[in-house]
C-alpha cells in the first residue's frame, strides 16, 4: 500500500484517537460521526453544557499523543445489530444508538442523508444489516466500518485546526454538536508543508489583497455577490480578457454582443428552463407582461445570431466570442469574495462547425488554453468529463459516444496530462475541464471546452451541406479564463498580488524628489510619452519624503519605481528600482535613457513575459 | 417678417385651403381641427361612410391649386360665441359646435386636451370667452385664431403626404376621423429638398441597412428592444466606444466595472427610486428575498467606488469611465430599431471634483465631444438645460444658480454654438446637451454633460479639504456617444452604411481570381500580415467569378477591394478598388506594394480620417 493510499485509514484512525482523547478528558462526551475529509478528519461531539474551544487543543493533542505513544492495536470485532444497539445504550451514546436503529430499520438506506462510510457504520451490502463492525483501541471502542491502521502508533503527523458548530445529521432543528477538525499527513515534513501553505494562502487571501491593493469592493447597498472593480482591478479584468480574446481572434473568432436579458422563451427552446429554471433571476417588466430572465449563459443568444443568416458548408466554422456578464441566483451563504459571485463575467466563445471540423477546432482551443496558462505561470491538467447512465443528459446516446471519442483523440494528440471522469458532463454534451495548479500547490478548475449536439438541434440550426441538404451543425462552447471573477480570485492568490508588467495596474511610478516646476514638467513629459506608448505610468509628486513615497509604491507592488531628481532632469539615465520578486537578468538592471527604459517596459508588457517568481 | 417666421401662417393657411378643397369635393365633410405640425399641417375630417385614400390626393391637390390660383383674401371677422355656435349648427359642423360649446362653458380650459391654437379657436384671454374669430377665404369659412397669410396665393409650395385614422380629440371611443397630412415650404426648392431628404432617409433606414449590411438583429425569443450584434455590428460598437474612451483616458479618466444589477436600496439612497421606480426592471431572486433591480444608470454604483477609499483634495478630481449596458423598461410600442431600446449601452463617465475644478473638467469634456463629432462628420450645437420653477428638482436652488452660471461660462469659453432652455434639466442638476446634425440635415440629441450637486450629498461622499475638513465633492456625468445603440441608429443613417476605414467592419477584401494553391497561400499571407497590423482584412476565395465577387464586396460597402491574380502573386503591386464615395487624393490611388498598401490603410484607420462624403 502506497503512502497516499494509506492516508485515508491514517486520518480515520486519528478521528478515533481524537475521540479517545475527548472521552478521557470529558467522560460524558457523546459522539456523532467522525469521517475523513480533504487533508484530515473531524469528529462531531456533544459535551452538553460544556464547549470545547481552541484553547483546549493543546490538552487534547497531548492526550492524543499519549494514546499514540501507547501504540494500541486497532482491533476489529462484530456484533449482531441488536447487541450493537444495547452497547450504544449501555455506553450512553444516543447518537450511535439512533444511527444503529435507523440501520436496523432501513438497511443501508440510512445512508441517504449521510454517507454510510462517513457514519462509521458497517453497512454490509444492500439489504438487511445483520452484523455491525466495531474497532477498539485501548480503552476506546467505536462502531466503524474501517479500515484502520494497525495500531495507534502508525498515524503520521497531525494537528487540530478548528472547532465549529454543526447540527446533528446536518439538519437545522437537530441538536447542535461541536465539530472538531484536524489535519494529518504521513510525515511531519508534509504536515509542515501543508501548514506553511495555509499560512501563505492566508497572507494571499484575495479578499484582503483586493482591499489593500485597491482592486475591487462590495457594497451593502448593491448586494452580496455583486462585486465592483476599481480602476486598478478593471485593468486586470480588461487585460486578461483581451489576452484570452486575442488567443482566439487570431484563429478566426469574431466578437459579438448580446443583451443580459431575454424572454424566458429562449431558455424554453434551449432546454435550460426545464433544467435550471429555478436558478435564474426573474425579471419583471412594469410596462408589459413580458416574462424575462437574466442570462445565466450566452449560447442560446449566440444561436440567434448564427440563425440570422443562411449558412453554407463553405462558411463553416462560424466562431463567436463574447466577454459578457452572466447572472446566477447563488444562495447568499455560498458567496465569498470573487470566488463565487452572482455576476460572473465569462470570456465565452461558441463555434458552430461541421462534424468533420470538431477535432481541429478543439485542438486550436486547447492550444490557446495551454498558452494562456503557461503565460500566467500555472500548470495544467485536463479532465475529460463524460456522461454516466443517469437520465440527466439530453440527446442521442450514440452522438455522445462519438463526441467523447473525439474529445479524447484531441487531448491525446495535444499530449496533455489528463484523466477521465464519468457523470461530470454538462446535460447537453461531454466536456474537457482544465485544472490549473497555483504557486502554493492548490488545484483549481478553470477553462472548459464543451461539445454540444443538443442545442443546435433544439434551435433548428442548419447549414447547407455540399450536397445541398440542410445539415445540423455541432456547437463547441469554450471559456478560457472561465469566470473572470473566479479566475481573479485564483490569480490574485497565485501571484500574491505581484502582477507581471503586462497585468500590473501601475507598471511604473515616478517619484519626484521635490515639487519644483522643472521636476514636475519633466515627470509630466515622461508620463505623456508613456501614455502614448500604451504604458500605465503614474507620478507621485506629493509633498512627502522620497523614502515614504518609495514605501507607498512598494505597498501597491508596482514593478518599477523611478526616483526623479536633478540628474535625471538634466538628461542623466533613469535608475529604476525593480520589485524584489522580479528576476533581473544581467544587463537589464541598471541605468537607461528615458526612451530606452520605457521601450524595455513596453516590450515586457507586450510579450507578456513574467519576471516574477510567485 | 422673415420667411421662417412666415412659414407658420403659410402652413396654417394651407390647412384651410385643404379643407376648402375637401368641402368642394365632399360637401358633407365635417371638420375637426387643422393645426400646423413640424414641416407642414394636417386637418382631421369626417366623411361618414366615405374614406379618403392616397389615390384622392391628386384630386385634392388640384382643387387646392384652384383655390390658390384664385388668390382669395383671408378675411377675419368675429362673432359672439352664441352666434358662432349657431353658425356651426347651420353649417352642419358638429365637431366645431362641440368645441364652441366647451369653449363657452369652460373658457380657455377647453385647451386641456388639445392646444387652443391647434383647435383654431380664438381663445381671447384666460377667462370667459365672448367673441370668437373666423377666417373666410372665398366660399370657405372656418373658426380660427389665425394668423393667416394675406391671401390663398401666398402659401408657398406644398404636397399631401399621407392619411391616417385619428380619434376625435385623441380619445379612444370617440368617432374615428381621417387625418390628412401635408408638408409645405416657402419655395418649391425647399419642398423638393425636403422630399429628397425623406427619400434619402428611407433609403438610409438603419433597420434596413442593419439587415443588408449584417450589423444587428432582433429575435422574438429574446424580446423586443433587445438587439444582438453580429461580428460586423460589434466592430462598430467596440471601435466607437474605444475612441470615446480614449478621448477621456488621455485626460486622466480610468475605466471601472460595475454589475448590471443592484439592490433597490442603492436607488432609494440616490433618490432615483422615488422618481423613476416604476421605469425600472425588477429582479426577483428565487433563492433569497433580496429586492433587486437592473441598473438604468451607473452613477450610484460609481459613488460606491469613490466612497471605498478616503480621498484628499490632492486626489481630486477622481474620474471614472465605464461603457456598460443599462436597462430601461420602455413600453413595447415605443421601441423601434436601435433608436429606442430596452438595453442601452452608455459610454458613461463620472468626475468627482472640487467646486473650483468644475469649469476645467467641463471644458475638457466639451473638447472631447467636439473632437468626436468632428471626426464622425457631424455639426454640433449645444443646449444649456436649466431648471424651471417646478418642484421636479432636488437640491439647493442657490447651488443650481451657481452651477448654471459655470456651465454657461464653459460653453462661452469654448466658442460653441449654443442656446438655453428652461425646464430641461435633470432632477439632480443642470446639463449641457449636444445636438448633432447628420448628412441629410436632421438634428439629433447625442452627448450630455450633467452637473450634479445632489447625489454626492445624498450618498455622504466627501474628501478632506486642504484645511482638514470633510467636504462634499461635485459630480459631473458625461456620455459622449450617449447610448451606443441610439448613436448607431443615427450614424448608420448619417453614413448610409459607408463607414470610414477606422469603423468599417471589413476594411479590405481580397478577391482571388482562382483557387489555386499559390493564390490561396499568397492571400493567406497577406491576411496574416494585415491581422498582425490590427487590420480587418478578409479573403473571398470562393468558386465564383471575379465580377460576382466584386459585386458581393460592393454590397457590404467595403472601403478597399483588391483582386489577386498572377501579377500580384508574382510580386507586382496591388491595385485596390476604392469605394466610390471615398475621395481619393492624387498619389493615393493606383498601385502599391503589399506592405505599403497595408500601411496606408493602417494609417488611415489609426488617424480616423474619413475620405467619405456621405
């Protein structure tokens, strides 16, 4: 068994060990469920009037280490379900008793509200449960399906992280328990690495950086999930969208424009209304009886543009591009920073093509995605999302089969790192999801390429084939950044706000040593030159010390800061200060004439090189 | 009396002359009202079962000319109101009788539903009417306030235009009459000019051109007033917005981004909810109880960005720019092409400044507007819109007084052609409206610059003044294009779709003489070069004759068309065909090497010169 495969039983064993420690410290503790979660484990406990707080963690961890040091074996045994219920009653474990009663009554269907494995239950098969398994480590026994590690000494490195309220079985109205979270890894090094990553992630929190770097804001008057972007944040949005568009425009995509609203008829025709009708924002006209909605996606609108002209096989593919904002009625509780918003701007595109053009089109889009993510310094991995056997999918199963094969062929020919997953497809077709790994090792779902055999048919789209027959085109949906807001939440943390020159809201800041007329005139002349070159250069001519002005520029993580004094005004070379993370190659640092310096920055921006190591 | 001043009595006299002709042709005709309207006049008539149609116009015009040739004097006389009523009864004119009875009963208040002048009534003063004036020309008499021209021979040139149904006194349920429209001018030349303009306007109809040039479309599934833009139309939108933005960015405006939706609280705070609440699209969340609306304007959102940071007098002015779509719940019946839409994209901007910065900021915006409209080839005129004494305006009247003075000073110092109008201000401040005249002489309201002393105060905005006190800034709203959709409706008709190179969706089309490999390769190489230079160049390599391909390019009004044959492929110079309306200066036409030709087009696009005469 590899270390990775062993992590699950290790973490689950630590849940038991934590429960052991809790029971020793609070003998009246009543236990709920204690499953494994990402990076660790938790256990729900009920201490009655008493409450565990973070200040108790040291005590609990000490007790856990005592259990670990004893190296108790995890001993498995089984009891008939009625004896198990008696055990729970005898040990004053009402939550376990409830679970066991449910299990007895309904077999494995108890798993409907909580996964049987998470419940720590031995759900042996599909029908009536007869035997329930237990694990015993030293003085602590828990009903549990397992598996566990051999003994308490073999659990790797762990740390308790936090405690939070949790309703029993996740249901409001049920007793409120306390959920104790811990993280665990095979080695101390891996744990430390993870904790360092968490620290780093906290420092990089995009909500915090969004504020300190003055990038975006929310307002109670406007509402949650509806971010607004300052001039600095808008530079990031616009530059990213322009790059993403450019990668597709050069292969023939053309921008289109559609409104953010439509009659709901459009989605009745597309099939979205039946599927997602209750996730849409409804719009009420006070002047008419029109039933309108805000668009949650752009494909149905784009089919209208396609359908506005007669198309021939020679016109195909028709490729539309639109960076536009979609609205989705997310629950307020699920909103957080830019990660999940109600107003999401997609760098969306749609190809309408002949079946024989699918693979070429997908190849092009995958090349674009690869270039984009390499430019922003993130590793890509690809998930091929197929349908499963459920009835959640529309369209001819045979078409699905063919389409899935074509996607895979394209991925293989691109040599991309990929994996396949059933049941993750959109309802209208299989798709390719791109997963990008950020600077601190977290993986995020970003771009998607989706095939669609359903919508063109539903909308009656066609082109005249070479033989003169009206033929239904295939649609390919693609967003490279995905939602720009969500991408920014990832990218701001990826870079810790140290944006490369092409994205930096301020690329250069000039700092004047004084406020004399010739200094100001010189700075203004450089600013004008830079503006004409398309550079974002600002002047700090405030009445502050040079040191204070430099520190102010550092706070905004500006790539280049240039102090303007007598020498520079007299025609001497500029000596830019370079942001500390930026790798300066020999010959690039040091002094340069004004025009040369500006040209260097312009080239750096234009080529989108990144000198940063995030 | 100038000819212009004389037009009104001429047109009004023609209404009488038309009635004279109608009465001669249909002696039982009963007459309603016959007022002067823009460019002409009408008369509402009731012929019972008979109906006038356009085929009768010749007959009516002939009879009118007979009356004109007789040169009857218009003789004025007065009767006491009761005698006037008797006259109406004796002459079987029940509509006139009704009007006279109303007039007798209520004095001038009869004018509530139709203007007294339009009724042709002698409403002598505010109180009880005693005498009613009549005008007689030959055998026709009508009650009428006048004035008229001296005699029927002095009425200039006229033409009957159309006939349409109209309810008596505009009220549904009243008898339906027929409204006969005519146009009239002082001279035959002016009339012909006007009729030519109408013909030309019909040919230029932007809805028609939008279809034939493949610029935009509507869809029943999406809904009325919600246009979608094809790739060609999107080029127009994007290029116009980019130019408009650039004119402001160079003087320090910065782009921001805000969502299209907000809680209605924002507009309660701004004061818009109370004023315009029933003109907004209401948005219903199915997940929360949030009361949301679509934004009909952007200023309240922009105040939130301003308020997100502490501002000092040194930071002012703060200048935001956002091209974004607003939604207004227009009645379906009022929607037409791009002229009036429910989704209107504004090239909006807001300045937050100190009171002492107002004039400089307004000067800058007016210079930007002047450059924009000179570039698109339209003459500008400026309307200064002030408040009147009604209670429709918010804010301190003294601030209004000051603001109006500052606007006027700025207009005067810019040397702009202007006029002043009371009662046209926005509810939050006085404004400057820009009126542009198009190629066929029609004037359209376009850009606006609006002062606002109300919103900053309502939102509690402030900056720290030099003396350390928190001071309220002034806001300046400005859109240069106004609504891009509406601007396009004007601009497409202004140019008749013959867009200058900087705006042309396709700037150059290459036409291949055949489909051989080296021809295609050459064309593709030129296309790639052009793309890299930011040009919009397409290749028509379809299997059609060169003549047919040239005609196809002409239909799209493409500025340059270049036929690619053996000579060109062999390195010979290109010989572009230039769109017929484009003035070609000596030395510019004729042959040029590929690189030179592309560079010429690129320069033409970059400098936004227009070689067209629309």
